C-alpha cells in the first residue's frame, strides 16, 4: 500500500512543466486538454529528528518491561490553572507506592482540555522533576497525523519524554488504510503505545490495523480496557496503564506483580466499577477531591458525581480500608457548594 508520509501532497514534475509564454499561441493552448495533477506517494519522508531527541531516547524494551503505569490526574487551582504543587505530590505518591511510569495529559489527565503549551509544559516538568525515578509517557495523540508527529518528536521527545501515547483518528474518522498510515507515521517517531479505548473514541481499532503495524520496532504495545485485572494473565499482557492506581497504587502493584489474586481483584472491583459509572475522569476527580489530595476544582465540561455517589465512595473507602488510599485526610462526602466549576481556563 502506498503511504503518504509527507506534510502535503507533492505534484509530479511533469505537471509543473508549462510551455513558455507566447501570446501567439493563446488560442491553441485554450484547446489543449490538461490533465489533473497527480499526488506522488513519498515513502520514509520525515523532518529530521532533532539530535537532542535522539541522544537519550529510551529503548522500546525498557518501556515494555514496565508493569504499573499510572494515568496521572492533573489537579487545578480555583482559577483553572494547573496546581503544580498538588501535581508533584500526586506523582511522588505514585513513586513511593511502586508505580514505574506515568501517562501525562492522557484522557485521565485531561489532555483534551489543555492547550498544547500547557500539555508540553506538564510533560517537561514531569521529566525534569521525576524523570530519574519514573518513566514519563506523554500523550501526544491527535487525529491530525501532522499535528501528532509535531507534538511527538518536535515537542514531546524534545523535552525528554520516554514514550508517546497515540490513538486512532477519531471524530473525523478515516479508513482502515488511513489508520494504518497514521500509526506507521507516528511509530517512526520513537517508542509508542497505541491506546484502544472505544468508549472514548467511538471506534474499536480493528485487529487488521494492529497486525499491519505490529512489526514496527517502535511499537511498545496496545493499551486495551479490561475491567478485571486478572484477565491480563489470561491474555499474556505485560502490565497496565491504570486509572485506579491514582487512588490505591500499592494494591494495584500487588495485582500486577504477584500473579493472580482473585480475592484482591474482587476487593478492588467495587472501586473500579464506581470509578467508571460515568466517563473517565469524572469519578477519579471526584474521589481525589473527597480524599483531600486535590482541590475540588473541575474544568468544564466535567462535573463531580452527585452526592449519593459521593456517599457511596465513602463506604467503598471504609470497606477497602482508608490506609490503602493515597493521602492522609479522612474521606469526606463534600457538599455541592464546595466544588468549583471553571469554564474559562
């Protein structure tokens, strides 16, 4: 299959060759039928990777070896700006409880609500502050292949992230061949995890697409959504990019490092089900606010879960044990008026 990998279509040279201007031949030229220009597929054409993006690039095998990667939450100040102090504390808690990597600015981290400047700044901050202690996977996905390549190599890898997270083109969907071409293009940039979450994109990546790109040396793996963590042992998965580990990282580490544990899996499932009763990250944002580790601030269009659901979370925490959750404050229900909803940020 021919694959367009340039930033724009190139015209065949013959289509650009016009006869020299001669006013006497105007009438003759008017009767000449012109052929439409044809696009040329140029393979393996990319802007050169900046040298500083190559020197310290993490190997694919290093990323493949990770078992617990947390899709880290992005906390906010009352005016909607990033609460970087709370963010640093969240990452530190993950490191202390055994997480090996974090996804920055993913769906959980609300990358979809960030400007690219905010996005890359947060990736750079995570690398500079914690890069020696934990792997940093930046969400540089886009349904524009050009934008995804730019965000990945010229920004994300340039500030030192270890790997990129990409999804299939959504909203303005493409064909199977288009999805393959998109993934092949972004895979050329460096270590990459393909994220397949149909509930977020509205599309389940077909197996044919994954088979087509599976031989890429830069493919780390595919993030699939499973509600039961014991399922990973049945299907040969290596690890997990986890939302739940924002709340109980130590328990999630046990699940992922110590083999099948049906008892622990069953213990955590009420929490998992509670987290995903509404689209992610609504449940997580609500829970972390109730635990007192982030301010109860939401960037719209996300809003907190209603009070009955918040009361349910308090009971779940008590059932599992407050000592297993992040933070030190007692879990609270919080009143509706304690939440801040920000529409301009």
